[in-house]
């Protein structure tokens, strides 16, 4: 094993307090995926461009591939694994992505849903342009985004208790 | 009948069969972060492999010293070509009949080429160790420009081929020449040109790009030395082919190799071939006896595994004054990089590029492709297209626009004038294909009416006049694209991969309670096979799709198939599924006849069971029949209800479509805005319209990226310039246009359910629509052809060169 010093980190992930020792250089994404076995967030580019690794940290969307685990010390984190409703049913966003066909290969989906979750906290009733700008840090190679936008509109409407009107083609 | 008896419509709907917008089965796990991708796999004692790569594009490797790296705690091994020679794996065959270095054997041919493979306890230590491996290089002159590959004094890239005048596809005429591929009648075509009223000639380049799925290539190889069994989990679009290749290369018997492709995060052609990372992981696992994980990073992905395109196409058309085309001549210079690692069917060195006559009735045509080596990454693969079909579609669709310009004809009218007519199908093309079906006129007119084509042309004319008067700095382009694809490789008479015919397969097992498990030789990478394959079975055997589980990707359990690429899944495996299901239905009919005590000929199929002719009350549902198959089959009949089908298609399928792009361009900034994009696709019978629309959206977004800026470029010393998402254009939700989709339905006459495949159509048809829009916008300023990609800087440059900046 490497003889680099391990230091303690403590954080709350999906409502559970976790404590581990990590090398200071350990990236948050590797900590989540390999130490905590939360393999929902993915690695697509290692450079903050693609957003597949997006998680929520203290109410903000962050790209966990370019944060060290130690930077998340004492933080409150939510990953895709913490997105479902308390009773285990799909959240409005998860349901919206399925209903509107907002995913194909599924690789960007955890980051995309996690980002959309934070976006709807920031702006519960976004316009299409605001959604497009709001998810512009998350790349998708499969869907062309149009149905992702609809999925987020679907979820926003459901959370706001309004009717979802699918935009005409 | 009481009120509880479901109606026919209700029974039909309950199946969620073909034609319905069934929600995807896959989404339940993907939306919860419970997908199962390769990098999610963690095995006890697993080590990590990573590559030392060359900083040079062309150099001799004079010394590799791993001693410092091996001193680092946690480093287990460093493999070089010398180590691989011990197991005869320093080189590997490519699918294109060439050979490729697995690790640098004395020299490197492109930047980031694999030089040594470091194995360590974790990925951080592996990365540290890479920095400690000392490699000495002696730089050689670099060849980047394919047009200089066959210069007399061009550097020799492949000394291993020294003196080889015969390649896998015929004679080699230069030390950097790979093959010449010639199709068509040269003399007849020359005659057409000699007699033509009008001819055009243009060199149309389709630049180098990359499929770049969001998940890179990766694998875990695990050798069980006690039992002599190898298991490889990997991002494989063609798992069975990978198993066969692994067996041939390693000499481990094929039945002792287990290849598993779990969920795949997009493929787009990137994950068809075999790469050094797979080979090195397998060898390292054989050496160490523990599992080895290899995960490509994005830079490695973009700069090494499988580029696409890099075709430089000189197109000539001969025509009459009225616009009737009489001849087509195309010469292609194909840049393959350091090794010809094309993933085409073996006999097709330039794929199906001979679909280049497109949707038009060319009486004569001649095509010649020259493949050459350069100091660039090896390839190239079919990035969301059937082999080289997107290059061909781009070539002919651009050339038709250029001809229209020369004749002062409207480009849509020129196309309509030359379309293959409905009554000509099956149509024999001048370059050797038999188009199975089509109705181009109906599709084109529907598209033109929907988009308001004539009104758009009038608006464009008014804008051009306003521009000339100095009232606006914005110009407008209308991109027309009418493509014909050729997909579904393919018939065994002309398609194989390493000698294995390109059939595909399905196995269906109906359980006693009437639920089903089904396995295929294909492998979804986002196409939603778990959803759509079940829909085909549901319609064919009347069991609800919800009761049908589809499983792909495990070579131990799935029947042998050639995998998913080239839009072949629906044309080939989709047919196998339907035919396997029909075998089950035929047996079910015999069982039902026995149960109802009638002749099987006295039964009609009715949605989800058999009923007695003239007495619909006397019926047996498939669920009842399934139970009977295991409980009390007719005397003398084998029990059980299972079927396997291997399907060798009689022909390819030929999807087509009419795409229109309306673009507004600011000549002073070069910014091009897509105002409208309309895509009409005809993929024959539609299995799941929701998934088709999703495929079209995604493919159009890739087409937009490719046409408008996505490029793997090299500088003059072979540094790759597009190897991160900083430099390689992947559109975000902000740039991506809004997509309008539409369809016509012309079923394939030879496919059991009439389906043709659609996943790649939008890439094939989309690229020419975008490029034609840009070119169309500048045409009135005297431009004939502007090369792709059309990023803002290049558009600005084009405007400047045309004097639009005053």
C-alpha cells in the first residue's frame, strides 16, 4: 500500500452519517463510489465538463470528480441513491424521466436528475430556457435533451400541483 | 360474456406490443442510480491497470526502464511489448485485416499510443507509477496529412509491412498505402461524363471525429487459474465476437471464456472493436491470477480508441441540362491512422460506401477508395452509422446541392426529379445494391409541405435582397437532405466478421405459468432492447410485455450473435425474435388444437390465444396453452415451449428520410442559429414510436455536433488537439436545437415484421442537412462548397473570404 497519510473525514450522505479515513488526494467521486459503494454517480470526463458525477452538497450542485473527499468534510450530501421518496417510490423527477423518455443509456441520468433536483429547489417553476441553462453543466450523448427538458417540466408541474402540458411538436 | 370480459381492444392494450409507446423497463434502475456498469464492479483482490503512453506521434522507442516504478509500494507489474511477445500478443489482428500493436514494439505511430501497462493496487498508485516509467524515444518525421501519405519521400510508417505488396484487400501501391477498393463500371461512367451537358466536381471532406459515449471503454478481466477459465466484463457492443477473438488470441477454449457486457453507457460504434486495454487486462490477470480493472479516461478515449470518418471525397456528377443525372464518379482518400482498425464486415474495406448513389437513379457510377496510413490514432469506426454510410450520404447530398447550384435549379426539385421511383423497387443501384423498398416522393412532399418549403425559399430571397441593400447582416440557409441508408448487416453471402457470418439470434422460453425469458445475440447500449424486444414477442405470442424478461450480453446464456451496431439489431435480431416467437406460436397452435379437440387448421389466432373458427367462445389463451405445454402436452409431442432462431437476412434494409434545416447566420460573428429542424424518417414498421423519437433526437444532436464543430484535429507534429471535453464539442442543452419529428411507413418486404432500423438515420441524414444549410446560406455570395465543421470561427472566415465583411 501507499504510505501516504490517511486523514479522517466525516459527512452526512443521503441522511446517514459516515466516517472514514482517506488519502488527502482522494476525489469525492472515488470516495462515494469505492468507499461508500454509491455507484450511482458516474465518471464521464474527469474535468468537470460532463456532470455525470453531479451530487448535491449543502444544497448546491457540485461535480464530485473535481472535489477532494476532504473538501466535503462536515458536509451534507445527496446522491441519486437518496432521491427516491421516503416510501421507496420514484420521486417526481425520476418518474418524469421515465414518463417523458428522458434517458437512454442511463449513464448521465443520475447526475442529470440530481442536478434537476437542485435546480427545482433554486427555481421551482423554471421556463424551458431556464431549464436548458440550468442543466447546461450536464452532458447527455443520447437524448438530445428535448425529453429531459420535458421530464423536468413534468416534475415541476407535479411538485407544484399544476397540470403538465406537453409542448406541441 | 359478462361485463368483466375484456374487450379485444383491452386485451390488445394489455399486451403492450408493437406500435405502442411502452415506457422503458430499463428506466426503473437507471433513474435510481442502480444501473450496473463495468466500473461499478468490485471484485476481491482486484488490481488496476493503466497505460504509459507516447507523447510523440512518430518515434522509435529505444529503451523502457520500469525499475523505479516497480519500487513504488503497491505496484505489482509493468508489462511491455517484450512481455507480451512471450504469449504472442505484442500485436493483434484488426477486424479490417491489418495487424495492430498492443504495446509499442520498437516504435510508436501516434500520440498517446500504448507503450507499457502498469498494474497496481489502486488507480492512484497506477497513475503515480506511470510517471516513474522511463521511456526513451528517438523522434521520426511525422506524417499527418493523408494527401502526402503516398508521396515518394513520405516517411515509412509501417516497417513491419516492408516488402508486402499484397494487403488484405488487394495490391498495395506504396509503403503507406493500405488498399484500393473499386466498384462500378468505369467505362460506362466515363462515357456518361463525355456525353454530359453539365458536370460538377468538388472535394468534399468529412473530418475526423469520435463517437465519445459518456462512459469510456473499460473492462475487468479475471482469470481463474485453477479451472482455466477467463471471465471478462466489458463495454462490448459485440460480446460474442469479443469472446471468439479472446479465444483465438489467448488459445483458451471458447467455452472457458465468459464474456459479460453489463449495462453500457452509450456506444455509438466506439465499443465494437478490441483494444489494447482489453488485451493487457487479460494478460495481466493471467500473469497475476487476480482480477484486473482497466478504465479509460476521457483523454485516452478521444485520442486512442476508434476515431470515425476522416474521408476526403472527390465527387463528380454528370447531368443533362434538365437536371437528369447520368453519371457519378467518386474517389475517396481514407485516412486510417497508424493501423487499419476499421470495424467493417471483413470484405468491405470502405464499409458500404457504395451506397453513395443515394436516393437517385444514376444509370452509371464508379467508385474508388484508397486507404492510407498517417501518424494518427487507428480506426475508423462507424460512429452511429452503418459502415461508412454517413460519409456516403454526406458526399452525395452535398454534391446534389452543388449540381443544383450549377443548373440554377432548386435543390429539392433536383432531388425529386432524380429519385428512384416507387415502381422501380426492388431497385438495382449502379454500385451493386438492391434497395428493398421506398417511397421517396411521398416522404419528400410531406416534408416540404409540413415545413412550408416554398414560403421559406421566398423568405430567403427577400432576406438576400435586404442583405445586399445593407439592411441586415443576417443571412438565411435552408438545408435539404434526402438520405437512403443501408443497414442490417448482413446476409451471410457478403457479410462476415473474422469469418463469422453476420446473422443474429433469439431464444425464447415460455415458462409453465406463461411468463417468458428471452435472450438475444445483440447488446443494447441505450437503445432500450429490454423494452422493445419484449414488445415484438408480446405481439407475436400474445403474452404481455410486462411478463417477458429480455436479457442480453452474457455469452454463457445468450445465443451467439454479432452484436449491436450499424442499425443491425432490429433488421437482424428483430427478425430472429419474430421467427422464434412464431415457432412458439406454431407449437402453441398444436397444443391448443389438442386442448379444444379440433384440428389445428380450425383455429384462428386472436391477439392472445387461439379460438375455434366460427366459435370464438371456444378459445385457449397463451397462458393456458403454456401450462398445458408442461402439464399435458399432446401425445407424442415434446413437452415445453421454447424456441431458438438464427436469422440470416436475405438482404439489407434501406431506411430513408427527408430532413430540412432552417438556419440564420450572422456574417459578422459567424454564429449560426438553427431556427427549425424537421426530420421525417421512414424506418418501415415502427415498434415503439417513443423510442424511435428518442433515437432521432439523439442522433440529430450528434449530427448537429459533428457538422457544427466536433472534430479530432492534429497539429503538424501530430499533437491531438481535440482530446478533452474542453476542446471536443459536445453540445449542451443550450446550443442543441429543438427537433421536429415525423414519419412515413414503407415496410421492408423481406423482413418478418417489416422493420428497417432507425438509430443511425438521424446521424446519417442530419449531417448533410446542417452542412447544406450553411452552404446554402452562402451560395448567393458566390460560394460553392465550405468544408465542415462549421463552427463560428470557420463560418466567420468563410464570410470574410467571400467579401461579406466589406
